[in-house]
C-alpha cells in the first residue's frame, strides 16, 4: 500500500488534534482576555512549545523516511499545488510557535512548558509588541486558510475516489 510510515501518520493526527486545541484556546483567550484567563494562556503556550518540538520531529522524519508517490494520473499542477501548500504549512508550523514565544517574551511574560519555566529568548520591548502581536494573529489566519485548503484538497480527491486520504490513515 502507498502510505506514509506509521510514525508520520500518528504524528500527523496527533498534531491535528493539538492544532485544533491551540486554535480554540487561542481564540477563546483573546476573546475573553479582559477576564484574565491566565490558565488558558499557559495551556496555549505549553501546547505551542509541544507542537514546535513535534514539528521538528516531523521535519526530521520527513527527511529520513520515504513519502508515498502521488498517483500516476495526477496532473503536474495538482502535485505542484500540494507541494506548495505543504511547504507553506511547514513554514507556518514553525512560524506560529516562534512568534508566540516572542510575543510572550516581548510583553514581559515567561513561557512555560506545562509548569517548567523556559528561558527568555526575546527581550521585553514595548515598541515591538504591536508588530509581533499582529504577526502572530495574522499568522493564525493564514495558517487556518492553509489548513482549509489542505482539507479541501483531501476532500476533493476523496470525492473523486482518488486514493489520497488512505496515504495518511
């Protein structure tokens, strides 16, 4: 069968659940920030650090395992578009945790990993708060748009009975 290896498939679905969790928590904590939902911020940050670690593992696996071939009948443009979307998703999977970490530090807050305080990597800087905040917020919307395109592509090929989804299940 033309599938990704088991570790890549498991990591893909675990990360999907974590991304869903991070986005929901992120939107809720921003919407209710006036009530100071600090536990949500802490959970969001910790899960962001976990995702960053898993993304690094996923990139390592991407270079050390063989990806299944695309079906022979796929037009070249479909393959090119898939590679572009996947590449942009990887960029966003790296950008979001890094910009979130920077956002926290620049606002003068620490980042913890489920209770373990991590080092401050970015100095507090009120002049940069708005820029980093905007970058992280816009990044979230870009990431969601890319995820929507990715899912739409999978659904499109599944409806056409092209065996794409089974590569990751």
